[in-house]
């Protein structure tokens, strides 16, 4: 004998009413916590291998690094594409896996493959950086920074240090990228005549700077009855400390670094230019993390920018581009279409059935079912986006059929 749910619910209406009240309350609470996106985030199983070698030519990196890395990755399961880019001093390999593969497994497989050939790579390369992009693609927001009192160099440093550090604390912001401006650079211009007169060479000074500008562990020491770690700090804390750095020379003595040439706290050459209304500006873009709601992340970033602007009144921020406005408009249009579809469905029931009791049941079933769905969406980690809103809109027809 089969169990008839409808007959049981009609005979015992109190448990059903309580159940739907609980589900409606849970759905209403969950709706306030659902994020708003344009479309669902898709986590593509992609891994990036970056290897840098100072001063290496692209042809040298291609033969000594890139090809070896590519050969080590060929045997990994579910591999789909390998794409490499080689420039001066840097090799980047993008490894794409089949859709549906685990990103964590892919990252571990690539890391193991590169570690197996680490001994065959040049000894002077930096440690390979193997990462899985946690961003959601293109930047969702772009700001320009202007000031009447600060130079381009000062604005660039402000964006690199203060703005980037503040925005990365915002929940959902994965990356802050600067466009335009310049990068701080400490430049040492050695005088060949002075270097030769003191019995040393430019290469010797360069090697000594590499060895001195390091922070190394120095063992352990007992201080106040407690054992503490000791570190040897060799890097200069300021430009004046760097100028006063003692450099050993050929006759067994040492001289100050600034006696061998000029030590300048300057900026790098201009490699990129950002313009707004035809004028050069310093700009920065924000990229959100996978799974983070676009609209809520944008609102939190705007709030953080407002605090920065309040703390630095001489700096002015201006929004030049944001995707959140499109997401808000898209969500509003989908929500209005859902409400309109539900309203028209109720009107059709009135016209064809001409029964107020059936109309009331249908009118009650549609919102109760939709509101309860929000609790399930929150539990499964979904957001309010174009895909989920279309699904809710289409299911209104099925709800009307079931209610009738």
C-alpha cells in the first residue's frame, strides 16, 4: 500500500503549515545573505608555473627551463593544453586540464612534476612559483588616482603600498593591479675610474652587494633564561644606510658604497601609460576571488576606498569602470520578470478556472515555494545570478501546474 502524501497533508494540516512557516522564515533569512553576481563563477582547472632568472635571454630560458618544464608535465593525467611564454628573465607556463578535473589535484600534480626536475634546472634561477589563479577573470572595478600635491612617483608608491594593502584586506578582493605610473627603484651608478683606482671591479662590487643585502638565520642564543632565535640582518633599512654600506676593496680595506659612485632613490623607466580624458593618470583595478559575490565585494571595496580618501584628503579617487552596476540591473530585471510571471500566472488561473479558492492556493504556493528555495541555495553556496534567477522564473509554470 503506497503512502499518499496529499491525503496525509489534508487530514493533518497543522504539521504542513508549521513546516512551510519554518521553511519560509529560513528562506527569508537566507535571502538577505545571498550574494548577487552576473553569472555563476566557474573554477577552471588551470595551473601557472613561473620561473625567473635574472639577466637570462629568452632563447636561453626556452632551452634550459621552459622545454624541460613542458616535458615534465606531458605525462600528467587529464592534461589538455600547455602554453608557454618566454621573455627576458622570465618563463611562464600555463597548464590547462580537462573541465571537471580537481584544481587541487592538478596543482599538486604540477608541483610534483616540477620538483622532480628541479635539480636539472639552472642553479641561479629563483624558486619556481606554481599557483592556481584564484581570481574570476577580468577586473570588476577600476579607479583613477589624482592629487594636486603629490607627484606621479608619490602616487604610484601610494597605490603600491597603502591602497593595495588596504584593499587586499577586503573580503572578496583577490588582486589589485596598478596601471600607469612608475615603480620605485634604487639605482647604483658606479664610477669606473673610482672602482679601478681602488683595485676592484664592477662584478666584485655586485657580488658583494648580493652577499651583504641578505637576512640570514644566525642560530640561537639564551637571553634572560629563555632560548631565542638570532637572525643576521644585512639589508639596508634606508637609502642612507645603503650609501654608508662598507664595501671591501682589493688592498684589504673597505670604503663606503657612495664613494664608488652615486646611490639614487629613484623610479624605474616608464613601461606603461594610463590615460583618462586624454591625461596621464595612475590607475588601479580590482579582481575578485572565486566564489565571492560581485555586488557585495564592490560595496565593501567602495567603503574601504572612502576610508582611504578620508585619511588622505589630498588624494582623489574616481571610479572609471565597474561591473557591479550591470549586475545590479541584471538582477533587478530578472527579479521583476519573476514577479511578473507569477502575477500573470495567477491572472490566467482566475480567467480560466474562475475559482477564487484555486486562485488563492496557487497564489500562496508560488511565493512559499520560491522563498523556501533561497534556504537551499544558501546551503549549497549558490548566488543570485542570471542562471539561478532564470531557473526560478521557469519553474513558476511547474508550480502553477502542481498547485492546480
